[in-house]
C-alpha cells in the first residue's frame, strides 16, 4: 500500500511577486514555500503511515530546485520523492498539469489499496482544480475538502467540510482526497529525518520518462498546449494607511461618523 502526495512549491505571497512578459510568474526570482494545504495532505499521508506502515511518496512538478522541498518532506517522514521536471512541462495550466501529474502517478504505480492526497488548492492560483482533474484522468473516485479521514481495508470514509455543515462520504480505493487546513496540524522535520533525508531516493521524471503515456500529448501540455491563457498579471497597488481612533466616548463616535459621512459611506 502507498500514500502518494502531490505537492507544489509556490511563491511566498508575503514577499515580492515577479511576472514574466507572457503573464506567467517568474518563480526563479521569488522566494518560495511549500503550499500550505499540501502540508496538510502530507501530514494525512504520514498519519496513515503511522497507522498502517504504508509507504509515502511525495511528487511535485517544478524546476530542479524543487528537489529541496522534496527533501524537506522526506525529513518529515516521507519515504521517497519524485520530481517531474522538463522544459516541455513549463507554463502548464491546471488542465495540462493534471495530465502530467496523472501520468507520473501511473509511472509510480497506482495499486488497488493506494490513496492519492492533494491539498485543497494552491495559494498562487487558488483554483482548487488540479486534484479533481488528476482523479478524473486516473479514472478513480475523489473526495474533496477532507476534514477527517478514516481508512478501513479497501474503503476510505471522509468527513467533508462544507459552508453550512459536514458531509460524510465513503469511497473505495484507489481514490484521491483533497485536504483542508482543518484536517490536521503538520508535523515538523525531525532531527533524524534531516540527517537521513539525502540517503533516501528522489527520482526525476523528465519528458522522455513520461512521453509514452497517452496523457503526455505535446499539443495539450506546457504553455502552448494549455487551454487557459493568462490575460494579465500584476502586483496590486499598496493600500493607503488606516486611521486609528482611540477612545470610547461621544467625541470619538462623532469623529468616526463625520469621517464616514465625508467619504459617503453613511
């Protein structure tokens, strides 16, 4: 049994955002972090490993430096990493990305009792599309917004968090689950994990590794093959400074009301 976790290295949104002329993000010039929701997916897989002893494989699509992120996840407890990296894959939208990752998962090997974990969404695109699209291309059941997960034999029972409550759904493995931050608290890297993370394998899947898969169609991957095109990307202008009013007396309330009236808010 395996737990396969799809993770993404994303720009640190607290820092500067750089955009290429074609509208894509200039990731090489920005500080990066592990996508937060993906950390919850990794933790869910590691908990499953604690309970069942399964193997945890983390897979990402990105440039060669993304190997460092995989090593961090191995230091947390993952058993091996897979880096999907090729110029032909660059600029892929969610449709193309899901095709490439689905092909990579098939190359890893998806068995009857395996579970694929993804984060709910990535903070750079906020689409929440890739996980569901991977499941569609692998032709396996998928359950999104997982707030609680229980595996019993060949079935998985998931409590989904919705806007107005919860929904409990059961699916047969292999299946794909997308995880939310309310699911768990990701663990830290251990000292032993840090010492051993470079002794565990990280395999690179390039274009030649995956090109024979029917999903790897040159006309539907990469920037040119992506059906979604970015019209414009930009850094939003900085908002003006706020005004802090101190006090709880009548005069403070009158000052606030006068300021709101002047801006035609009231």
